[in-house]
């Protein structure tokens, strides 16, 4: 099946972001994409100073538009992420919609991005955001998909759980920056893909050098062999790739690590 990643240029005007995102979703559908994904914080600038101002309920304006365009195009749509307000708390949340426009999954970013690389970048999502507390998976006629958001990708155990639960594709909307992007963006994706013998896709906003937080870009798809099979540059674009589940099955047969794990010695478990 064809997967499309929309590397969107995000502005400070929410209505413009929504309009352009929906337009690119329609374009991707017209080119045969069955599963389309948007980037992290696709409807607002990324930054702790913006989350409260742009936050919405789910359902709300942004997710309603995603539901409508998913139904119009009859596709599965991974709605990147938006700042979500619920019960007085803010979350970084990804909503997924099916071809009938129904909400299939809602993933709240589990691991908050609190880092300090001296002289390069300091960022603390926990100043404004609360963490999610659950894994998020959804079924399609093609395969089961597992969700994470950006920093979630650094936690190998989370991807391993998704693999154990039968996911064959992991999708991470994310906005790595100009320090962590060149160092770890592709490396982490290839690691998660090889470790679990599945496809990994990441969807970044396009790079905006004038933004307060400059995203790395380079939305990517990695196959279960650890090969990069599709990759964007820094600019706004749509990345297309065909996900070949027969190749995934062949790789798992050739190197059967999933059946060779020593579960008598070690294990990773989902607690809730």
C-alpha cells in the first residue's frame, strides 16, 4: 500500500495551516496514497509559548477538518499532532481517522521533551504539557500501525511493545531540531526498524529558519532491513513510498529474531 508523509510548512496562522494540510492530503490521495500522515504540531508553531494559545479540545476545529478530509478522500489519516486541552491540562496529541471519518486512535505524547545540551539547545515541554499514559495502535486492512510522537522514538521499549502486539509499521510525527536532527533522527529510525523488523516512518514539519524552534525536516521511511527507502529534504514536500509487507515477512523468515528471543532470560512488558 502507498504511504504519504506530508512535510508541511507551518505558519503562525492556524487557518492557513489547516487549509494547506487538507489540500496536500487531497493531493496525496489523488496520487494513490491509502495512509497519509501529517507532522508534529501541524496546526501551530512548535514551542512551549504557543501550546496554550493554539490548544483545542478533541473533537474541535482542527480534528473536525481532518475527519472530513479523511472521509472525503476515503483514506486513513494520521493527523500529526496538535496541542490538546482536556480537563485543564495540555497534551501533545495525535488523532487518527479512518476512511469513514471516524476517530480510530488518539495518542498523547508519552515522553515529554525536556533536554539541555549546553551551548546548543535547551527545551522543556513539561513547563506546559502533561504526558500521555498509553500505547496507541490502530488496524487497517493492510497492517496494524503503532504511534509515537517525536521524543517517544528514543525509547526502544515502546517500539518493542508495538512489535510484540503485531504492528508492522510505526509512525512518529516529530520535530527534531538542528542539534538532535543531524545526530540522531535517521539513526533512531533505522535502529527501531532493525530491532523490531518493521517499517518506521517519521513526519517532520518543513524547516523554517525564521521560527523560534527550527525543525530538521527530512521526513523519512525506513524498511525492516534498516534501509532508508524514502526521504525528504528540508523544504515543504510530500514523500511517497510503497510499503511491501511481503518483504517484511521475508526478512523475518531469513533472520527470525522474534522467535529466537530468550524470554526465559528477559522481557519487556506493557503495564497498562
